[in-house]
């Protein structure tokens, strides 16, 4: 037994040793890969990258950058790669001694150094490319700046008349850019590529702005010399024509404002001549804004007159209609007040409307007279006209409601009379049907309801003889009595239905009485209820009894009755 155990232990030890050697070999292979990567980093073509700068003038900034990049690269190689190589060698020795933890730590340190050198390579090559690209871009900017300068000079010489007094200052300004372009060439020859790039970008930007301003100057001069003076003149003549048509425009103060704007406009051309275009644009924007304000005020007056002209026929018709309606209402109220009760509020409203209408007519006549004789400020006239329009439309609306109410008085009184006749005929017909039926007697409840209906009918007829007649009161009284009559009719119908169905079902059930004593007892109970005028209960008893001896018979009898 112990032999097998010993063999097992030996096998485990052998496996463990094999695993340890396998791990060591794997890590050793990884370190060798790191050494290979280290050699690759040493072989990075930094000198080839630096060679790109050789075509530049290695003076000034370029030389300083070139020297700095060389030093940084050599320092990085010396410091980081030498350290990394040492750490990797130490890690390899630790592995041979099976010091895995120490070896891993030194491998990480070696990797960090290699990564640092790679990062430095990327940084320096990026800076080199940036300098080369800057040189190329600045050369393009220089060519564009020279082209802009040449075109600006040509435009001023060829079209000096378009720039007016600004042509001289423009020539001086354009000539000032020539030494700036030459300054760029000097900076390039001195190797100052960074400063030269910034300088030529500024020059190109200024020349672009100059070209844009040169395009604007003729437009600004035309606006100052032609467009705005023509607009001032058009406004002045237009206002004269409007005044001749009856407009009062004194509140706009056109002449005073135009004189002020003309004074401001006289300041603009000297500013353009001095190339102070921002200030010139600012003044012109202010002038245009004020011109728009003047035109807007004039437009308000023109639109107001159009609205006044549109509303005048409508208001004239509405005032005439209001006067006529008011007279008709007063006449009708005077005629009807002895026959019908008319609300005091309606009477007072009609009287109040009479005074308001006359007041509105006076104001309206005054407005029409004033506008026909003198110039008018139509924005104010529109406000006054609109107020009259709103008032008269409201009065006409209220008067129409009162007129409709007066018409309804006659119609409602006539309808109430017709309903009174209907109440009398209907109640007598319903009661006569109850009396002539096969009921042992008419239940006392129906006699009481009939009596109440008689009393209400007499009261209604008595009230119709009173003057003035309160139509609303009598209308409400008649409507309530009609509702009571309908309830009386419905209850009477249900009573007769229950009674007649009870008789029919008893007659139908007589065939079972001789052979079924329990059924006979139920019929006797139903007959007793019938004689006591308890027809609903009598019907319930006979229906229940009949359903037991012949299921469905009661329902069939009831359906046949309702279909008649």
C-alpha cells in the first residue's frame, strides 16, 4: 500500500516541477519578446522624420525646434531605454532563480520605459509634421494674400469713381499691406516659421475684410447719395398728398424728423471717406430704423381711414335700426302693458337705450361733420367709431332679446290657453274611463287626484281673467298641471291594466279550480284583493298561481294584452 502512496507523491512532485518550469519558460519567452520590442523602438526612424525639416531654413525658430527635438529624442532613448533594458535583464535573472513576483515587477517597469519612448516618438513626430504643414499652409496664405492685395489695388485704380473720396485712403491702406507681405518673406528666410504663419494669417484676414468693405463702400455711398434722399423726398411728398386727402399727420412730425435724419445722413459720407465704415453703418441703421417708424405711423393712419370708411355704412345702418327698434319696443310695451305683465327691468332698459342711442347718434354726427370739414387723425377717429360700433351692436342685440320676449308673451299665453283646454278634456276622459270600467269602485286616490286637477284648472281659468296677465307664472302653473295630469293618466292606465289582466287570468284559470284546491284558494285570494281595489296585488297572486299550474301562460296572456 505504501508503495502506491509513494508513487503518487513522486508523480505529484514531478507534475509540480513540470508546471513551474512551464511557467518560467512562458515568462522567459515574454521577456525575450520585450527585448525584441526594445530593439524595435531603438530602430524607430526618428532621423527620417527629422529629415523632413532639412528642406526648411534652419535658422531662428526652425533651428531651435530642430535642436530641441534631437535633444529630447536622445535623452528619451538614453534615460528610458537604458533603464528598461536593465530592468528586463534583472527580470530574466530573477526568473532563472524562480523569483516570479520580483521578475513581474521589473518587467512592468521595463514596459513603462518602452511605452514612454513610444509616446515621446509620437509627440515629436507630430510636432515635426505640424511645422512642415504650417510652412505649407502659410505659403498658401501668402499667395492668397498677395492675390487679394493685387486685386484690391487693381479695383481702386480701375473704379476710383465708385469709391468717391474714399479712393485716396483706400490706396494708402492697400499699399500698407505690401511691406507686411514682405515682412513674412523675411521671417521665413530667418527660419521663424511659427511667427511667420501667424503673421501672414493676420494679413490675409485683414485683406479679406478690406475686400468685403470695398464691396460695401459703393453700396453705402449709393444709399447716402441716392436711396435715402429719394426716400425722404417720397415720404415728404406722400404726406402732402395725404394731407390733401384729409389726413391729420401733425402728430407724426414728419418734417422735423426728416430734417434731423438729413443732418445725421450728412455725417455718414465723411465717415466713409475716412474708412470708418462701422460707425457709418451704425448711423445708417439708425436712420433706416427711424424711417421705418415714420412709415409705420403713416401706415397706421392709412389703415385707420380704410377701417373708418368700411365701418361708416354699417354704423349708419345699425344706428337707424336701433332707433326704429327702440320706437317699436316703446310702442309695443305701451300697448301690451295693460294685457301682460312686463318686467320693470325690460321697461327701464328700453328707456335707457333710447337715451344711449340718441347720444351715440349725436357723437357719430359730430365725428362725420368734423372729418368732412377738417383734416382728421384717423387713428383717433377709428377708436371713437369702434366704440360707437361696439355700443350700438350691443344695444341692438339686447333690444332684439326684449322684442323676442314680447313676441313670446302672446305665443306663450295662447299656448297656455290651449293646454288648459287640453287639461280639462284629458282629465275628464281619463276619469270617465275609470268610472265606466268593470272596477268595483274607483280608488279613493284617483278621486283625490281628479279633485286636485279640477281645482288647479279652475285657478288657471280664473287667473286668465286677471290683467295684466303674468304669462310666465301662468305658463309654469299650466306646465306643472300638465305634468300632474300625465302622472294621473299613467297611474290610471296601470290600474286598469292590472285590473283587466287579473280578470282575464282568473277567467283563464277557472279550468283548474275544480281539480286543484290550492290553485282555487289562490284565485279566491286574488278575487278578494280585487274586490278591495288592490289590483296590483291581485294580479301578482293570480300570475304566481297560474305559473305553477301552467308555466308560461301568464306571460302569454300579458303579451297578448299589451299587443292589442
